C-alpha cells in the first residue's frame, strides 16, 4: 500500500504563488478518455509536471500535490490510470483499485502521460517549455519509465518506485536504463522493506553505466510513503525531498 486515502502531501517552501485548477478529461492516443486534474500557476516559470499517482489512481493527495507545484510556478497535471477499466468519475475509499492496477499496461500509461504532456504544452496548459514527470510507488516506477518514451521530457522523478520488473513481468527501470533519454531523480526510504537497497544500487549502476545523469537519494530510517504530512518524524526527509525536486526542476528550466 502507498498513501492512505486521507493522506496529504507535505508543503514545500512557501512561494506565495496563486493558482487556478479544475478537473479534466483528457484523451489518450488510443481514444481512451481518462480523468485528470490540472493546477496552473499565476506566475509560471515555463515548467510543467505530469504527476503519476500510486496504486489508488487519482485522488485528493495528488490533486493537492498538483496545487503545491503550481504555487511554486510549475503547472501540473495529475492523471488517473483507470480510464479503460473504471471510467472518469470520482471514486471513494472503497474503490477496488488493485483489480484495476492489474489491468494496466506500461504502453497505455505512457500514452496517457503523452496526452498530459501535450496538454501542458498547449495554451490551455500554460504553454510549458520544460516538462517533467513525477510519480509515487507504482507511479514512481512508471515515472522513471517515461524517460524511455518519446515525450521530450527534461527529467523524470520517482518517489519509492520499484526499479525491478513490472507486475506483469515487463522490463522495469533497471533493465531499460540504456533507453533513458533524460535525467533521473529518485527519492527512496531507507526503511522501505519492499525495495531492498541492492535494487536501488543496481538501478543507479545501470543508469551510470548507460551514461544517464542520475541522483538517487535514500533517507535512512524513512519508510515507504514517507512523503506524507502526517509522518511528523520524517518531516526533515520530506522537506529535503521537496527541495531536491524543486532544484531538479529549476536547474533544468535554465538549460532550455
């Protein structure tokens, strides 16, 4: 399990930017409609972020996270994975998400991300010139995998993603490191029992061997899903992770 249904993301350093936001229905390249949530900054930097949720799909945590990015001048679209199997409606805590996760395919997630990237680059999305992805748990792995797609991303960010093969046995981030086309940031929990340190080290080694710019950070004692406002004992790790994400984005806006 990743974030609780009632969890909220920690707040980044106060930037004071205003936002506007709305629910969206985007259309993937295969014609599938899927739910999304956009937050636009009143003072945009030119950056956009596609947010890939954990196994629950799109819910409040990720809508709030999109707003926090927009307050930092980064337009953001949080997407849902389950348009093909569950439609585009809002869902409550009882939603049986795992049966829908098992129906997802990496290529369909990539197609949905592509639609969100296109939206961020459009006038409606803020005409973003530097686009990133960020994901959590299931979304962390899938965020890293977007570096293999033809989205033209500047960087990919993953919180506690699994570097190994997908649930369906498809090649994971470590196996596909040689296909990555942009920089990688990883933020991992040192006490995450589901992701052994050797897997993280193996991912880092594969990226480095492939010549991919990468920064994989492990926070000692932090559990899976440490990026959560309710985890007061891990507030320092969450604050550091926020700063690293914002720095990763800001440094790459300047390069474009």
